[in-house]
C-alpha cells in the first residue's frame, strides 16, 4: 500500500486520514517507516504532556478537565488514552473514550484510545508514532494518559516534554513514590481527590522528599485538585506552561531528551525489522535457527555468529524490511 496520498491528506488537515494512519501505525503495517519518515520533519512543535499515576487516581478526569481549559484557550488538543488490553480481543477497552465523551463533537479535539497489547510500563510501542502524527497534524498540545505506574514506565520521560504524576490520598505510603522512580520523572505532582482524608499528609510527604533533591532549574510543584469538580485544574495547566518555558531555557536538557528520543526510534525500528525477519525465518539464518532448535547450537553463539556475519545480518534486515 502506498500511504503517500494518505499522508498528504493528513498534512492538509484531513481527520479521517489521520485516523487511518494511526490504525496503520498501531497495526505496524509495512508502510509505517515510510509514513513516519514523511512526517518526521513536521514534528517537534506540540507540547507533549504525559499524565501518569496509579489506577483510580483520576487521570482520565484530569485529562478531560485539562482539555476543556485548553479548548477555552483556543488550543487544539490530541489525546492518547492508553487502555488495558481486552482479555478477549486484545484491543483497548475504550474506557477513556467513554469518560471523555464531552469532547467527541469538538473538531479541535481528537481522542485515540490504544491497547497496551501486553507492553510493560504502560507505553505501547505505537504511542510514540501516534504522538508524532498528532504533532505533524498541527495539534498544539498532546496529552498522553498512561495505564499505570511501574518501574519500567520511566520511558514516559523520553516521550513527553512535561510529566504529571497524579496521586490520591489513599494511594498508600509516599515511599512507594520513591520506589516507582516517580520523583525522577515528575515535573508536576498532583494530589487529586484532595477533599479526602490524608491529602495534607501526602502533600507534606511529597514536599519533604522533593526538598532533599539537588537544586535544579525547575522546582517541582505539588498541587491539589478535585478533578471531578474541576477545582485546581487550571493551576495544573498554568504550572505546565511554566515548565515548558523553563525547559526552553535549559537547552541542554531539551537536547538530551531529543537525542534519547531519536536513539529510541532507531532502536525500535531495528528491533521491529529483526523480529519480522525471524518470524519469516529469513534467508541466511535459517540453518542457524534450525541448529538451535535441534539443540546442536546454543542461542547465544547463534546470535554472535549472526552479528559477526555482515552478509547474514544484511540478509536478515532486508527480509525484515518487508515484514
């Protein structure tokens, strides 16, 4: 399939074309590298905001409120809502679309729910490319809501320009925040459902932990919200605007994030092609794979031989180009 005309339509503002390209990206169609190569020069302008936190913290409600404020400010918004995979179909359960239905008819908002498909850390592989499609489409802000908090979710730092960590008073001891590495990834902490018992304690514990961090150009704020009523959500958006301006003033930090993002793109694409090649049992490595299956060669030695043999590696990657 030649996706060129589809890309042209998307870049001209065609929403159905954008939706179709997202479907191709999520399905890892063979045309994905060509699609992303076309749009990549048009990326880097949107403010990408990651919203993470434990299940039940009110992330979707907060995203909904932030989108409302952004639209009132005449900004266009793309929302990537990462849903847990359905145990039956493997697809997203679409809970976030239901919770954000107030924006369905707004032409300035585009919501895309995607499935985790068993990925670790709440960030499916397709998320990065969908964010870039939103960026190239011209969205001013892209909100990425992840499925939960875990040790491996630190990759949200590479994806988002700003990261909001949402917690609730009943989420447990603030020590868990440190265990999950959230002190390192948060640009803004939000204590949601702040009308509940324990909000004061959680806020003070977060402030105490943050005070032990080395001095940095950006001071991470701890904000209290009641996302269901909208209380405090405008302050979150104001803090995110300040963070973006502060980040622009620290070019080294922004360059580091950008370089990390580029390295991740290369890493993901090489891995994708290698996986596709192995699935096709590519020419040049078939005998090695057969030897491993037969038990006459261990997989580590097979990997070393493939990497040491430029011809076999080239054949493998060529095979993966069509996978």
